[in-house]
C-alpha cells in the first residue's frame, strides 16, 4: 500500500524500537521522512536505512523541536504527519515511595513535555495547509493501574493521553487529527533490558496478556501507519489501544 505517498512525516525517538519500525513502515508506504533522535550515530544509521533525513534533537528542548519541524518544512515543503514517540523509562523511576524528584522530573520532561512541544510546533504547519495527523505515544498504563509501578512513566503517559484528547477536539474542524497510541508491552531493546532478561519479571507481565506474548514493534508501526493515513480520516481524540487484550482482560487463558 502507498497510503502515505509523498507525505512528510516527522518521527521522534526514531533510532530504534517503535520509532524505527514506524520509519520503515512509512517508507514502504511512500512517505518522506525526517527522523529525530538524541543518539546521532544510531539516528544517522536509521535515516540511511529508510532513505530519510536525520535531525539530532533533544525533544525536551524547545529550540531543538522548533528546528526539527522547520527542517522538515524547509526540506520538503510541508509537515503532514507528526509521530511524537520519544520516551524514556529509567530504572530509578519506580514506586512513588522510592522515586526521587530528579527522576520524576526527568521522565516528565522527556515523555510529556516533549509531546507538548512537538504538538505546539507541528500544529501551525498543519493549520497552514488545512490538514495533518498527529500521533502521540501514550501507553496502556495510561488506562490501567499496576502494582509494579513506574510512577513518573505512568503519570506522564496519562498526561499524554489527556492532552491528546483535548487537542483532537480543539483542532478537529481545522482538519487536524490528534490521536494517542497506547501500546502494550513491546519486544524492544528497552523492554528486554527492563523485563524480558529476567524470566520471572517477564512472566509476571505475560500472564496478563490474553495473546500470551509481547507485541512486535512492526505491529505497533502498522497501527501508527493506519492513524497517519486517510483510512483513519474519522478517527481523532482517540485512545488507540494496541495491547494484546490487556486492558480488556479480567482473567486470561491458562
């Protein structure tokens, strides 16, 4: 399919995981790509792999975000899609009883403030052209509670979800759709480092997934491509769950 032919897409956190998988999917569907990441070496490799343009950016810094979207517009003439995907989940973000204020603030800056900045500076380009699709990466933890808490991560993703809903409503009649992608656990390097390398911790999570496995990054990318495309033309202000059934489960199969 070529649903995104010649559309200009900006992807943050694009050097690996969901971001890179989405860049590959967008490229297959004909998009012109601007890939942003803090990791210059990995970002350049990703851009070369998909034939895109790399911009090194710390998305928690407003000047970097402004430059990122300006580069996309100057190079390609529009900003049609913004996939605001960058995020962190550090080990020192844990229970509210043990998570320090510095860890709390760092996660909020990268996971929530960056999405605020990316939406703030993508929307004017989309207003100018009368259309656009913004996809913000939230999480299934934005709609559920967990006894194995990452308190700042969970709060940040709840904030992304609420902000997305508001923006989707505010800008709907200007042709700008804003949706929140809510993935379940995804088999990425970040998740493997946090959970999967410890079989007991991995199984504690897998038991709650009706499909019985973690998602593949390519499966999440397929959902992003749908939300970015005209196939989702009547979808906005939505929490788009791609979680293997977690959020709908009371008891899972043995």
